């Protein structure tokens, strides 16, 4: 259920120190440190611990530079751009995005498609919906698995609605998409938990906006999911959505309870 980064280490036995061998010895200690810090930064980002994420991305980038791991450098720069965009620091985000583009053009143009996918979310947070939508549509072939296709469809719908400054519509097959992703999670088959995070929260919000009673069931499932992922920020977000829902249907006592619960969690997260 979590991202897995596989580190391959080539172990070579040398017959004697004085002998010349045709085999090469590959050192991966620096690379392992770069990947370790990157994984920690990714966990921080998913848990919305943005300051910690930036700190750990910086450490990862330092080791990625030493090892000259170009792909990891590209990923780090784009993730830094994403976090800055989430913090509302547009100029910082654009600087990192520019650095990533230069790296891409001059050293690893073969990763253009992967970079395009990574920067879609950055552009979305920067409010550049039309550009993000164009990138998504032109790179739809990147999304091959069922869970990836669900994510792409939901993201496209969101970008189209944002681009039209409207949020009255909702994606097709809401129940089927959410049920499929949640079952994949339950069966330990979900490859990317961020997809369920994204779709689940959007689904919950749409149910709330439409005052749909199914929200209560989906709320329980998403609270369980975020509890197991130990993601306090997203748990609080669920409670906020629930508070809005119960407020809209006239259940003020329940709305107040969920609102206070969200505030308590967020207060602890700040400590």
C-alpha cells in the first residue's frame, strides 16, 4: 500500500587486491541515503507535514547531487515545487519547476512524460488549470492500470470544473470508482495510496455538497483509512467535510461535534 523504491546493489568478489578484474564495483551508499531521505520527505508530504518535507527533500537532493542521480534530482525538484505551491509560495515553486525543466532538457529528455505527469499537480495548485489540463490530456497514455485511469479521470474532471470556475457537476461512476479503490486497499493490492486519498476526499466532498446520506458510510471508511495511515491532517479534513454536511442537513449538534474534533486534531498537529 506504500510506494516501494527498490535499491539494487551489485556485490562483486575480488580475487585479490593486486589483481585486475573486468568487473566493476558499484558503490551505492550515497544513493541509498538519497533515496532514504526522499522516502521520508514523501511520507511527510502525504501527511501534509510540508516544512518537514522540504527539509528532507533538501537533504535528499544533496545526496542525489553527490551521486549524480539525475532521475531522483528531477523528482525532488518537482516535489519541492509542489510543496511550495501547496504553501502558496508561487515564486519559490516556479524557481524549482524551472530548475527541473533545465535538468530535463539538458540531461534526461527521455523522462519528459514522467515530468509532465509530476508537474500537473503543481500547476493545479498554482491555479494554472488550463495548462495542467492540456498536459493531462496529452499524456493520458501514461495512465495504464485501472487505479491510474480512475485518478486521471477524476483529476481531469476537477481541472475542467476549476477551469470553468464551477463545481456543480460530479464525475461519472462515483460509487464504482471509490468502491474499486477501497477494495484494492482492503485486499492489499492498491499500488498508490495517494490515489485513494485524492478520490476518497473528493468523493466525500461531493457527497457533502449534494447532501447525500451515503456520506456517513464513506466517512467511516475514509476515517479508518487515514487512521491506519496515521495521517492526522487528512483525518481532520474528513471531519471538516462531515461538519459541513451535518450543518447543511440541520444536524447542528453533530456538525459542532465534528468541527471541534477537526480543530483538536489540527491543534495537536501544530505542536
